[in-house]
C-alpha cells in the first residue's frame, strides 16, 4: 500500500518549494537574461561594490523565499476552503434530496 500525501509530507518525502518548475518559456528567458546581467555588472564593479551586490542578491533571495511561502500557504488555504465549500454544498443537496 502506498503512503498518503500527508504521510509523505510528514516523512519529508515531499518538498513543495522544490517541486515548482515553471515551464513558461518567458520564465526561462528571464532567468537566463538575469544571469547575464548579473555577470555583466559583477565584472564591472569594484570588490567592495561586488560584495554589496552579492548581499543585495542574498536579500532578494530571502524576500523571494518568504513570498513563496506566503503564496503557498495562501493557495493551500484557498484550496481547503474550496473543498470545504464543495463538501458543504454536496451535503446540502443530499439533504434536500432526502427531504423531498
């Protein structure tokens, strides 16, 4: 018998943040372009400015991580609310049918 999704999540076998893999060509193009621009700037900066630039990149990554987490939790909550609403509507329809 295979594990449930909750069991896999609990056992550390599912990593939602690592499963996101945008397939849109624009995303890949933007990532490539950002990498090129980053290298262009790094090559032209002084050592101290390069350090500050790298620190800014680290801060940007932290911001993206926090935003990703909040986005995930918001989507998860919304999904649960939708499932709950559907369940309640299904139960109400079922009760109406039983009463007629």
